[in-house]
């Protein structure tokens, strides 16, 4: 059963209360919809980044790396940089500042992390493969 707000049998206060109740329900649905949308964005963004390579995220599974074709006609110099959050008592750096590889070639590079404080510290490395600028050599 629905109640029409324009019904003349309702007093002005009852109409206002009914309108406020309807507005309240609409606002609750907007909040619920916003929360669902916000939580859905994270996995959608991850899928988009994996597909497009956006934001440095790529498919690094073993099966994806196995299918790489090495371009033996070109060389690429890959430079490694590292940064540590200010105030974190760490030294973190690559063992090699750069390597020369052929496109599609899989290589292993070592980084060293050293705690320079007397406290136990935990951290997480977040890789990014986004190049700043490409140049053919």
C-alpha cells in the first residue's frame, strides 16, 4: 500500500514527516550505493591495470614470462633505482645500477636492504616497471 503525499486527508505535519521519511530512505540508498561502488573500484582498477600495464602493473606469472619472445636485434639498458621512506632506518639499493638486455629476455637483479637502526623493522618492496622515457639506441 502506498500513501500519496498530496492526499488532502493528511495534515501538513504528516506530509512533511512522510516526505522526510522518503528522503531519508533515498539518502540511505545513496550511501549504500556509494560504499558498494567504492569497494568495487579496487578490484576493477587492479584488473584494468593488469590488462593495460597502467601504473606499472603487469602480468608477471611464470606462464606469461615463458611466452616471451626475445628480440635479438636490439639491446635495452634497464636502470634500477630505489627509494626509502624518509625516517625509515634502512639502506636499500640495487647491487647493479643498470643492466643491458635484449627485449623479452628474463634476467635476475639483486637488491640489498640493510637495517641501520638497533630496532627490528619490517617493510614491503613495491615494484614498478613504468619507464620514465624510452629511447632507441
